[in-house]
């Protein structure tokens, strides 16, 4: 693929991402990178704060970038909920483990 075309599409994606971020006033931490690939089974994905676009055509790459941006901002509350839930489970597991250890120690003391 021509480097000029690749550069132009990268710029187009970056410009559109900035427009979306400014319009919706969110997702300011995101960047976009166009990585055209026939081998990828995905059209695009977000990895940490990077929107990776694998579509080879400008029209579909732009739509994929918009889709990934919207999916990212809509999913944010679920990401926070998952982190909180995991911390809660971790705390409960620690308490349960300590309770079990206390019971084991009491039983060991009883049978000595």
C-alpha cells in the first residue's frame, strides 16, 4: 500500500477521533493506530488506551474506529464495576481463608 495513502488515512482517523472526543467530552486518553491486516479476524479493537484498526479500506476503517470508540466509552462503567467486584471477592476470600485457618488451628489444639 502506498505510504501517502496510509499516512492520509492515519491522519483522517486521528482527526475523527479528536472530533469524537471533543464532541462527547470523553475518551481523551485514547489514541488510534491504523494497522491494516488481512490476517486479522477483527476489524478493530481497543488495547488499553489504543484503538487498533485492522480494516484496509478508508470507509470501513473510519466506521470501525467510531464503533470502537463508542464501545470503549459505553463499556467504562462495566470496567469500573468489574474492578470493584473483583476487589470485593478478593476481600471476602481473604476473610474466609483467615476464618478457615482459625478453625483448623482450634481443631488442632483440641486434638493434641
